[in-house]
């Protein structure tokens, strides 16, 4: 896509002093746009969407602010203003869908419809009309004049179609509610596709992950676990015990095949009860016949939540014994429970959800969860660490890392990190 519009643009510094005021044009590309003054000698200024911190329009003007605190104002587009806004958002939204990891799997269908988002406190977030793209693991909402957003099926708590009102209600794990309507004659097909994708997700988890790891358990028991452990989401030991006590034991055995790991994690385990121990298991897409296994401890008494993604567990392809990657390193990351007032336990659920979202949505890549943004400058996570709310808060709360090979040294590191996390 490459389109251009004639207009006037201004550039201001962080003190709102105008340092550039030109008549010219904006040329819109797939990953940004160029502002160019009149005349062939003016090469203009290229702005990538990745550089934009804020972007909005009001009346007949478009405003955007870069991360370097430069402010631009586009105006005097005349009768072409509405189409200019639509074209900029069209390119910007295609960028956002990739940069913020909204797509999950292959595209399955696309519809037109209306949406309305409401926060967990009942306050409106936004509403409008746009395209509804269904992927294997997510629903993307792409408005014509707003930023796109996604609904990851792994974090859908509840959804319900109202066949009398031709609407869909989706409630997310974080309490956000989204209403969909005005899908017209496509309503039944929309419902059919949603049901098939969400139902197929649980079937895939049971058949491709849980049956292979816990083949001795009945499918109905594994389905209960699949509802909780979508794509490797953390499930508390207490919830596992409620499902099936034998299954809870087997999950722990599956996680702790390494005695060195067991000794290290025992230090954290002794600080918490079964409500605050979490386990996650997912298929590792990067390595054939491999699993991602991880463990998390919520420790409100020390104001932290810690997690460790374990060495890869690989199923033997010829029916032999499964093998674990040989390493004595078990990098464990500690995050402070941030709160304005009250006790750490009050905000525990939010911190666990932040970790869950970061790891599951970014496919268990740890770097964006803790590395300095300068180290991630040329990584695919550069924009995500600036714009995904849960990832920004998680990074801000990072306390430290325990990664020694020797268990006693690891415990010393962990003790030091816990001391630094004190309220």
C-alpha cells in the first residue's frame, strides 16, 4: 500500500515550540509514512509506526507523538480528511497486528460487525464498527478509525451467543467484556466458526499435549485440565488436586524429573501452600516431540512472584524413556507485586495474570520479560515492550534472577533477590 495526500504539517518539540511548518504531502507506506514539503529537493521525513507513542485525531487534525517526544500535527487535508484517517489506520493496524502478536495461528474467516468493550469496573473502553478476523487462536477486531485489538482465546473466561438478539458476549479472564453485534446474515456462520475454533482448541490440547503426557487418565479428566491449562497457562496445585489428586501428583512428577531442580525449588515451595504453587505444560512448537514445562510460586509474604521455565522435556519417538536436556541451570525470575496500598496478597491475582499473558502470548520467550530495552532494540519485541500493558507492568516489577548451577549458590541468590523485593 502506498497512497499520498496533500496537506499541511507541523513539527513541535517537547516544549510545544513549533520547529517546522510546511505545506506538502503525506505518503503512507505499509510500516509508516513520509512527511514531505513541496518541491523535488525536499526529501521529507520518514516516520515508522514503531516510533509512535501516541496517535489520535480530533476535528480535522491528526496528532502523533514519538517516543522521542516529538509532536506532529497534520491538517488542511480538506474533503480527503476522512479517507486519510482511514488509510493511516489501515496501515497502522496491519503493523500493530504483527508488532503486538495479535495473530494466533492461521486466518480462518473474516466478518463485518460492531463491537463495544467494557472494563471490569463497568466503564466503557471503546466501541465502533470494523472487521472481525478469526484466527485459530484469536479474534482480531480491526476498526476503520481506531487501533486494532485482539481477543486471545487462551484468556477467554466465558462466551455466549444470543440467537434472539444476534449478539455475542465475551468475558475475559481480566474482567473485560466485549459485545459483538450487527454481523447481519453472517451471524450463524460467525457463531459456527467461533464454536468450532474454541472447541477445537480444547480437543488439540487434550490430544496433542495432555494425552501424551498423562495417557493413563480418562479423557474427561484431561478435558477439565485443558480448560484451565490453555496453551500452557499456569494452574494452581490446589485446582489440580480438586480435579484429581492422582493427576496432581503426576503433574508434579512430570515437572520435577530433575533432582537438582527439585532441591532448588524446594526453597520456594516451603514458603507457600498449594494455592500459591502453579504448573504449566504446553507443546513446544520449536522442537519436535518436545514440551514446555514451567513452575511459578506466588509468595506474598516476600512481596514476589517467581517463575522458572524448565529445560525442554522430549518424548522419545521410538517408545523409549523421555529425556530431559542436561543442564544444571534453572533460571528463575522474580517480580515484585506492585501496589499503591494494601497487602501484596490483594494484588497477587493481577501479577499472576501478567506473567501468564506475557509467557503464553509471546510463546514463552523470556527476553522481553526482563531484558533492558536497549538489548531489545532490534528484536521483534521492541514495540511490544512499550505498548502491551501487561508486559510493561511486568518489566517494571522485575527484581532479579537466580541462575547458579549449584543449588546452595542458587538459594543464596534467591535469598538476596527476596531481600531486594521487600516492601
